[in-house]
C-alpha cells in the first residue's frame, strides 16, 4: 500500500459516500469504485459495505483505517522534520563529558545552544575520561570533553585551563600544612589527576598528609571544606560561586615556578564538524 491508498481509505471513511469521496479526490466515481475493489482484492477482505444509503465501514475496514491514520500522521511528521532540517539546525547532539565539566561548565553553554537551536535533541553522557574515550573511539558520541591530555588522533582543542588551588576556610601559610592537624580531603578522580596532586604534595612537603578523607564526588569534597572539616586541592572552576572571604585560596606551583593547572580538551572526529548541530555547538564554545 502507498500513501495514496491510505488517503483514499481515510476519505471514504470520512465521506461515507462514493460520489462525495470521488469529488474530494478529483477522480471519477467509476475509477474510485475500481480502486476500492482492487484494494480489497489485495488485502483479501471487504473494507466497506456498499448500499443505496452510502458506505458502511466493516470491522476489517476499521483496522485498515486505524493504520492508515497512523501512517498519514507519521508521514506528516516526517515531512515537517525534513522541512525543519532544511531550514534550520536539527538532529541529535551527542556529547560525552567529564563529571566536573558537566556540573560546573557545561550547563550555561547547553542553555544558550538550545535557545539558538530549539529543534536539536541532546544526548549527554558523563563519566570517567577512560569511559568517554571509549565512547569516542566507538563513534557513540560526536564530541568528547575530557580533563587532562588524552591520546587522540583526531581534532583536539584546548578549551580552558583550571588553576589548582589549596582551599581552606582558615588562613594558613602553605608551609603549615605539613604538620597541620586537620584532614586533607580528596575526591576520587582518574589516575593522572591523582598522580599530579601526589607529585606536588611530596615535592612540597616530602611526606604523606597526616590525615586524609577520600570522597566520591568533588562537590562533596567542596562542601566538607566549606563546613570546616578540613582542606582540599580543587580546580578553580568549582569555586566560581564561593567568595575569597569564605575560602582562602593558595596557588600551587611545581618546581617552585610552574603553576599547577588542569587542562580541559575538546576531542572529535573532523568529519562530524560538518553536521549542523555539531557546528552550532562548536561555535557556542568558541564564543565563550
């Protein structure tokens, strides 16, 4: 059956009269009658009972009518989406991002993107960098935003660099933290970040922290520090809503001169940048 057949069934059911249906479809009544007979022969069932009073739809006809209406609606939706895709940006934007980026950096960008491109659907995955890289390699996502410098053969762009800061509600000199009787609160992260912090700590103090608390989420770590439980090393991105009066910040240096930074990269296959929804999001990032 074709779309013309579905429209034909719907018109007959609505008009309940061969003459009126023929006029509406701009065909002769004999041609319409022949078309109905052919369709009933193909389906192997009677769709309408003919009488002098008009047409009465059968139980089989009701089944065909239901599917005809569904098919017509599906066809209309398809043509509307095709029209939108030709005239503007649509489709699905598939992104995988690290948890920190998703929580603190991404939301305002997505908001701006969806205001400009309301017909785009968002597919968002958050997780460890290793999980994100796997999805990118398997082409399950179009864009990946990861923390740290990952091995990647495609397009790689540095989005921003986070300064790592030692934060504490109480002001202390950096040298005091070697013997300070309060816990160093850390959050679980990938091995590269953990090694960076450990390298800095041992270079600076030469021994392990006196007390440690390890939590799953960076926000939990931040809240524990804000409530005076201990101190932490946090990226500046997560501190945008906390004033310097609330948390004292100490910049960290490797080899006494190189600031401790955490880089965030955008990774993607070059060919996906040709997709309108991807191009639109890349433009939003460049504007930031």
